[in-house]
C-alpha cells in the first residue's frame, strides 16, 4: 500500500517537473517574439491616438502653453485671507 502512494507521488512530481521545464523552454525559445509583442502593445498605449482611450477624452486641448491658459495671480485656489 505504501509503495502505491510513493509511486503516485513520484508520477505527480515527474508531471509537474516536465510541465515546468516545458513552460520555461517555451518562454526561452519564444522570448524575442514575446518581448516584441509587449513592446508593440506598450507603444500603442502611449501613442497620441491611444491616449484618448486612456484618459477617456476628458483632457482639454489647450493648443500649447499660451498665457491665456495660465490664470492670473490672485485667482484660483490660493491661500485664504481671514
């Protein structure tokens, strides 16, 4: 009876070891393709067209940094006077 339990544990250990070795081998062989795929997805998300999806289109287009976009001194949320 004990021999069957030991054999079962040995078979399970072998299956797990082969699975780990197979997965590591697959990733090692395809690492360049995996890296390129991730780079492509990252570049899509940081391109200007992709930014509207990230922010939900809620950012206004100020057209650059002109003086009109900067509020004058004394307006806005400043230090309150008591």
